[in-house]
C-alpha cells in the first residue's frame, strides 16, 4: 500500500467522521482509491487515503506531440498488461474505472484531476515541427503557431508530471528510460523485453488512421534523428520557432 501525498489530505478538523468522508470524496471524486480514515494521535480521524491493494490508479501519458509520447504510452501499456488503455477521445474521465492508461496531448482538467501518475516528454520544437510536417499535420506557414501550441501543452503537463523525459534520452538510452518509466508506474516487467518489443512494433494502420492497440499512425516512424531540423528546415523558419519559444528552449537545453 502507498499513501496519497499529504497535500491531498483535509487539513481542518471536521465536526464528525462523515464530514471527513465527504471531504475526501469531494477532493478525490470517488475514483481510483478507497477512503480509509486513520485515527491520529489526537484522536481525531485524518483524511489519509490508502490505495486499494492491487490498484495502480489513473496513468496519463501526456507527452508533447511528436516527442516520444506514443513510445511512452506503449511502454506503460506493455508494463501493465490487462489494464484499460486508450486515446483520450475513447475514454471518459467520468468513468468509474479505477485503473486506466490514457494517452493525450492537450490540457485536460478532467483527466488532470483524476490522474495519479502523469508521464510526459519533450523535444526540440524545431524537430517537432519537422516531424509534424512529415506527417502532413503542419505546413511551413504554421510553424510558429504549431511550436507555441506544443510548448503550451508541455508547460501544462510538466509541472504535474512524475516523469518528464527528453526525446533525446529515448533515442540514446531507451532501456534506461524504460526502467525509469516502469519504476514510476511501479511495474516489475522486464525493461529489456519491453524496449525490444516497442522498438519492433509493426505499424499496421493505413495512412491517416492509427492502430487501436498501439496508437501508432501509418507513417508514424520517421528518421527519429535528434537535430534533424538542421538538414530539413529552412533556417528562417527555425529562427522564427526559436524566437517564439526562446525561454522554454533555453531552459530545456535546446539553445
């Protein structure tokens, strides 16, 4: 068992146990945990919440677009076999299911409030744009708007994240990152097996669609090269992306 962090507890003394129970339910929306009131040394019940035995809760793989988020999702999916998994549009934050893995990119208050674990990732925004353009999801005219939107998504999820993985680490040391992910989700699965399986997943989806199990699109995998924008992006467009996101890019080591 593991206790929910103390900052989720109810701090003021309730009039009775039922009020504590109501407050706990209100704060946690009756999901992913069973409420267990623990009597403190003062004799008053505290709002500590103990996770149900065997429950792993709600896990979000909320990475920036084209930054390794689908890779993260598949690592988690394989590390927790049998758990309900899927794309955000196919699952509801109002569901009574206690254990789910949800992949998404955009800010989502409903899922953010339900999440027990958030995993995210980030990548040089110039490479993100080149990858999005390669998928047919962006044009050169969209470069600045697309890059600032991707940055905004990362800025939303990163403060909420248990783990924030640079794309370059996924490329350079995938087994190490798999171990980090499995540790974050408390899975005892074999990291080398999962890294090998994710690397060799065959993308069966046609162009314009995605595979319902892996969430990989047709044409999903491109070169994957770190710094590909140096060969594939007009310097003027690269400079415009940097100008619009300079602080974020410097903070994450991309400048």
